């Protein structure tokens, strides 16, 4: 099954804030719709939390409401963004475009 959104590698320290506490992790990859976070311990599927992340071009740390869509030992958790502010949408779109492989160059090779 093909993803709806392009996902690109992006490693940065993040925090996951929920009713349980604040947990640290590191992003592995990101898209306009979600993010893979390497973290331990795992967080149960369906858990709503706030992702705290620094995005290029955004002056303040972003606080993105998210939900855990999958959780796998040794891999981390997959978060789906629930609501993005316009500046976060802009920053993620720019980040994905900047880091995505150039498909035109790949097709020409």
C-alpha cells in the first residue's frame, strides 16, 4: 500500500507530552501527515498526545496534537498529526520538498 504523503528522513530530538508525563524521543522520518518517533517505552495505540518539535523556519517550538497510530518494539511509534497550524503546514511542506529525492533526476538516470 502506497502512502498518501511523501515521507523523508529527519532526525531531531522531540518530546511527547501526554497525561502520563513527558517522554523524550528522536524523530526518524516525517511527512505532512505524521512522524515516526524512536522512543522507549512504547506508547499504546490510540493515545492522544502533544508532539513538541523544532521545525526549520518556525521561531518557536511547535506543539502538534497527535495520535499514536502504531507502536512497534525496536522501531518506535507512528504518530498521525491531528491539527497543524498554517506555519507548521508550511514548514513541513518545505521540509519534505527540500529533503525528498528528486524524482526527475532519478528517472533521467
